């Protein structure tokens, strides 16, 4: 089984007030985007981004959606759980002293 912690905002590109508990697919295979990054193919990258960039408010939410798509494409033979908390924060007592110190 695979458990992935994403974010409640991975589908921030949808204007619906309620979203289904599913992975919303990109208009292209996530692997194409990753290949363009690896190969530093800026032209192909810009072409792919043009298909969806206006839809996401920032790169963080887009990257989370991209990660969910990668998981669905590459691990579809496994039982998958994608957890989408609205806030992620450090633990109270661990894993080590001072792990909760934050500058925010």
C-alpha cells in the first residue's frame, strides 16, 4: 500500500464548492512534464504549462496535483491512499528537541 500526504489545496484550480475524493487528472500525462524538466526542454515545458497555468493560483498547489497524478500513473497497481490535510505542522514532542521551532 502507498500513503501520500498531499494538501487540501491540490485541486485549488476547481471553483466547485465541493470536490469529490478523487485525483483530478491533468490535461497531459505528468511524466511528460517531468521529462521536460529533466531534459531542460523549456519550449516543451512552456507548452505544457500553458495548458494549465492559469488554472492554479500558485506553483505549490500545481506541484501537489502533479505529484498526485504521478502517483496514480506509476503506482496504480498498489492500494493508494492520498491524505489531504488543510494544515501540516510539526509534532508536539518529537522527533527531537526543538523540532517545533519555527520562524513563522
